[in-house]
C-alpha cells in the first residue's frame, strides 16, 4: 500500500485549500493508500524561524516525509508564491528530502494571474530537494471552492475533473516508481 503525506502550507485551518486536500485524501484512501497529513503551520514557530534542525517536532515531520512514497504539497498563493511557513519548513528538510518521491502540487489563489506559481516558485525548491518526478499540479481559484451553509466545501465540477486527472496520474506515477524501487533493491 503506497504511503502519501499531504503537506499543507496553509496558515488558516479553515482554508478553501482544504477542499482540494480533503478531496485528494478521499480519492487516495479509496485506492487503498495510507494518507497522513502534515500542516507546516502546526510545527513550533520558534523551531521553524530559528531553523532548529534537531527539534523533536521537525525531526518527526521529516521522518514522516522520509517514510512516504509520495508527497502532496499544497498551499495558498500569497504575494505570487507559496506561503512562507511552507518554505520555512521545506528549508528544514534534508537536502535529499524528496529524493525518490513523486510530488503533486495543489495550489489555490485569488485569481488566475498566479497560475504559474507552481512552475516558477515551487518547482525550483522541489528540484533542490531532489524531487525528480513532479506530477502536473492543480491550481484553483478561490471562486471554484464554495463554502456551504453547513460549513463544508463544495468544489466546482471543472476543478473536480482536473483533480481526478491529476490524482490518477500521481497514483500511476507513484505505483510505477515504487515498483522500480522494489526491482532495483532486489
């Protein structure tokens, strides 16, 4: 059973981004995947800001990523990039922290103007962490995820179609890379 970590960079626990990450989690669990979540904003701020590599919370977060076959990196877009709290945590991953893992970016922003944030802001950082297979990400705008009167989140059909395609490709790539790793380790 593949293991995935959903790494969220949202500082807001009730973000519309949760609509995308919850949807991805539901789809992957239905495929039999083990899904764990890591919210960068829940890590001790002092450990993040002071780059405490040896902090128990940072070590535990890094072990979670290390034990995963794949990682979903999710973030709202602020000032044309992903959040600072996400970047601060990524800075504390070991240099090869994403080596051998398939990565799926899920981003959300206020307008379509920041569509290329995944390519120009996130991918260079992922590359520096040795991520060699970054699946085609999904960028959504806030208007595509509506808050319901019951407190839930409703995704537009077009967004659901794009998420379905991205998750299917991500799952296929992860399965392929996992089988290749098994073959080379035999």
